[in-house]
C-alpha cells in the first residue's frame, strides 16, 4: 500500500516512486513490459526509491487518485516520505527518459 511504502521510505531515508495506473491502460502495460523491466532502471530505482504500483480503480486507488489529482494514465510521482509531491511525470516513458525525469533524485 502507499501508506506502507511511505513508512518504509521514511525508515530507509528514500523517496517513494508511485506508478498510478489502470489495468486497461495500454501505455501502462507497455511500461510494465519494457521500461520497468530494464536492468538499469531496476537497479537505480531499487537503490534510491521505495517503489509502489497502485491501480487507481481498485481498493485504495480511487482515494489516492482523488488526493493526487490523477487524470491520465500512467501518471508517476516522486513523493517525500510524508506523501508530498516532489515530481509528477505524465505519460509512458522509455528507459532513458524515465531515468532523466528522476535524475535529480538519484544523482
């Protein structure tokens, strides 16, 4: 859950990377199959973030979508451990583009 990810991030001194997706979203599926499976993306994200994927249409998703004003999928966020937004990333990204988007948090 997002709450657990935020608590873990606080404990580990990391940011949270949240992927807000929907199961029917084509670009979300593409990112899951490509970008998120990339070795470099995986290594850097595991080192610098507590990552969480949340279906915005199930369980805690609708409340999170409302809180963070998610209007399109995929929308990704870099969050502080208190849940505040450091960065919002809209749309599917290739590996290098996603790493460039989050470079300020991993360098």
